[in-house]
C-alpha cells in the first residue's frame, strides 16, 4: 500500500496563511525540511502575508471600515491585523499602508499585489503541475471590475466552512473534505474544477512507511552498508526517487553507492552523484565485444571484493536481474536487501528471496513527483548539446528526442510544458567579445 505525499499541500497551506502551529501539526512530520525552506523563502512569504491580510480584511471588512471611517485608524492600529507582516512587506518594497483609505480600496490593493507577485512562486512547484491551476487559487480574475470582489466576498462568507482552514482562496467551494489533506486529493479537486483530470498517481504516491522502516532497520542493523547498482537493469530516476524520499538522517550510515555501468546506459547515471550526499563510485565496465555486456560479472566481483577487503557486510542490491541470486547465495554471511522494478523482475527471484527471508521492495513504489532537479539537469545537459544546430531543428521533435535520449518517461502534457517553458524561450546571447551563444532560461 502506498501513501499520498503532502509536499504540494504544504506549500499551498503556507502561502494561503495557515497558522504556524497548525502547519506544524498537519505537515511537519512528512515535510519538515520543506517547511523550514518555506519559512525563509521571500517570495512564498510575500504571498503568505498578503493572503493573510486579504483573508482578515474579508472576515473583518465592515469592522475595519468602521474603524477607518469613524475612528481614523489604519491597519497597523487594528489588533486583528498582523503588524509584523505589514512591516516586513514594506521592508521588502511592497507598499501596504495608505492614508485616507477604506476597506474597499485596501481589498483592491491586496488583490493587485497578489496578482503582481504570484508568478515569483512558480518555482516552488514542479513543472508537471499546471501552474495556471495553482495561480488561479490566488488571483481573482478581473478583480478591478465592479462587483467582482463583492461576489467573491459574498461567496466566501456564505460558504466559509468549505474553505481550507476557513482561509480565502479563489475557487468554487465544494463539500469535499479538506482540499489540503494530501497532494492526491488536492490535484483531484483543482484539476476537476478546471474540467481536467490528473492521472499520474506516481507523482504523488510514495512508498508506505512500513517499506521505509524496513530499509531503515536494515541500514541501522548493519556494520557497514553499500548500495550496488546494476545500471543496465535499473532506472536512475526511480533510484533517485528512493534516495530523495527516504529520511536523509537514516542514510548517513551508507558508505557509498557503487554504480556498475555500461556506455549503452542512461546518461542520467553521470549526474546521480551531484544530487545525493552519499559518495558515489561510478564503475564504467568495458566490453570485450559489442554484443556482450560484462556489468553483471563486474558487479558480482565488486560486491565480493568490498565484502572481503573493505569489510562491507551489508549490500542493497538495485537490480531486477535474477542472475544476482548467484551472488547472494554465494555470500551467506553477508546481508542483502534487494530493490527491483515490477516490469523487469520475474517471480522466480521473488520466490527465492521470500524463501530465504531476504527483504525486497520495488523502486517503482517511491514518489517520482519531487525529483525534477535531477531530471532537469539531465534534460538541460542533453539540450545544450543540440544548441549549436538549433536553427536547423524542429523544436517539438527536439523535445521528443531529448526525452528519448535521457530515457525519462513523460506524458505529452509534460513534454509540451518543457517545450513552452524552455524551448520557446531560448534566448540569443552576446558576450563581451561579441560572440553569440544560445541561453536556456532555467
């Protein structure tokens, strides 16, 4: 059984102004590092503070207006507004306090400021999420036209119990439970509200806690542990999703990752070491003949050498090749954990592992939605190789070629996003010496 992630909803909850104690109660256990990052992110905090002001003004609209009209008070003299947020926004160059203002004018200002600053937060969300659907939760279309904000106010006050934590967002309120319960729930609702469907559950489903705890126990109970990877029979992006979605504190005991690689495999393996704190040893295995790979033989010899010479007693084998049962059965004093892929692994090896009480799990089960950093690095690396000849290529065909070369499985929508965001925005650049180059707008 797999569990939904909470990374998207944690970011949304922070941005719309959910109180810090509630954020930590609801999201800290799964997304502690993300929350710590959001607390210090200027762009996310600007939207958070503006959304808090807008929600407070909606909830206290008449009371605020009366205080301004009859007692000549401004927002910083009203207890229900966060004065520290206002001070910080103005330090950042976001004008808030105006003289001789009324509630209606402030409401226009807050919506204008949110509209002007929301695109700075696009970087907080992966490319596979439709940014326009996220943006629509914050920006009220045509907010300056007569009665638009009044209708939003009436809708919000009438159905406030349907809004997440009773905080204002721009949506069609519906009784669907908490929209911020999990990423899967959130994506289902916002896509449905735009007459669309989000279908790639691998982006928000992660391995069950029992699976992760078994991996942690294996590492904890080992004297020395290493990860040995058969690069020919493994997917680099799926392996990275395993490393990315495990607790980093639990992984520090891993001595190294040893990649047994062949020049025919995915170019992404060259990048793995740049995206993990675990030392990576990349073993390129030469071929005697072009028809025969020696990766499995080299990996078997390498594991035995590390066991006998380097005192590594435990190995996480990443491969779906049943031939490695010969290695496992030949080192009965070593401990093994096997990670495989469903589509590549036969029942015979699963049966053998089960009968010998060797724990195994699938790297397919780990969430793939938060590994965009590695994917982009590999995609950009391949794209840059094509830049000298870019004028003679078709942009859309180029995107397909790049995804094929990097062996990244992606939907047509994802490739369209890459095309629109990175191919259509390629820019001609001239250096100080007058030489031209093409720049990727990352």
